[in-house]
């Protein structure tokens, strides 16, 4: 048993993460799916599985699938659980924040990714089933005030646009996309997005220039620059997300210089799976080099990175 302050997470009351193959997770970091999605968002949070998670969470028990947040908090970092509790209440059950990945269709094979999130990875590994999809969403509850489109790459199909058209209270809803930045927005998408309360694009960039194209195989740096310029010109919010791992840590200084020069928010994560790409496995000499570089640059979550590479 532990105290509620260190375990309670409002995601179990307000959030659903729906992924390809109709898998439902309580959040993007949860370690395993808890149920299957049938297209009905109204009933998702009221399932037996969600009820059981809330019961355990309310009693102060730690949840098996929440290790990522527990770990980050143990080394003094701000976790996704902290973010949920700062932005949502665990008072009553109602879907307010929806993360949806309709399929795994993607044009890239990024280091650290998998067939679950990339049809290109499935094809590269010669898997029989390359595309994983979900049911169409029947309707969007009026309680939803934020929708985040995941992938695959959400801009490779029109399914995100179909969902946008189903949202009735557009002026009260924030729309976000996690994208690889290799596809420009078409006119139909732009016109629909302008009807919403707020629009944000989070572009994944894991290196500067050629290094990004190497660790995010299939990416073209010039296409990313074009996408960034388009988002800025449309006055949509832009954020950069970077994942640090064994194949890109050596380019972190150039990455920091580029991202900081954009004048937009930048978020950094550490890749912990698959384990062989985790920077915790760098040699002692490499860790010393990385520590020295971190001392000279401005990078978000620097302390988390430093604390992480000290772990056994």
C-alpha cells in the first residue's frame, strides 16, 4: 500500500488511448492494452477493466502498467501522471481527452519503433500482416475537449479528417497531432482545423539534418522544414519532440541548436525500449562525453537524462 498522492492518476477517469488493432490503453505509456475498442467511445471508460483500475488506484495500490511514471518520479522527474493530475480531476468518470491512432500506416522505419506503429517496419520485417486498423468511431461525446491524433503517421490517410467532421462542439475542442512532418496539410484539413478552439502539431525530430534522416529512415529533412514553415504560416501551435537513444546521442548538441533556434516548445524523452537502444547502456567514456555536452547546451529535461544514465 502507498499514499494516494504518489499513485492516483486522473487518466483512469478522463482519458482513453485507442490504438491500431482496436487496442485500448489508459494512456500512451501504459505497458499493455486493457480492452478492445468497438467504435463506441461513450462506453469505453465504463468498462469492467477501467472500473477495476480505478478501484485499485483509489485504494492506493500501484498499477503494474504505470512503471514508466513511477520510475521518472523516483529520480525526481515530472511524469505524465503528474501532468494528468495537474490538468484533470479524478472526481467522476467522463471522457475528456481522447488519443486515437486509427492505424499503423507510416512511411518511416524509425530506430526504436515497431510494426505496431509502422506498416513500413512490418513490411521491412516481412510480416504477413502489415496494416493494423481500428473500428470507425460512431460519435464523439460532447464531453471531449481534446483530441490527439497518433500514428502510424496520421496525415497519411483521411481518417483523422472524418473524425474532425464528427466533432460537433468544435469551438470548445483542442486538436493535436503527433506527426513525422513529412506530409504537408491539404486544403480540406486546413479549412476544417480552423474551426477548432486550438490546433497544435508535435513534430518528431531526433537529430539535425542527415542524422535525423538516418535514425528516422525514410525521412527527408527538406520535407520537415517545409512542414514546419507551413504550420508557422498557418499560425497553428508547433512543438518539437525528440527521443534520445544510443544511435543519436552524439548529435544532441546540433539538435539542441536547431530546436532552440526555432523559438517553439521542445520536449525530450529517453528511449527505454527496446533496451539495447537505451542510453543507460552507453560505455562509461560515452556517458562522460554526453554529460560534458549536456553541461554546455539548453535542453528540456536535462536532469532526467543525467539521472537516467547514472542508473544501474
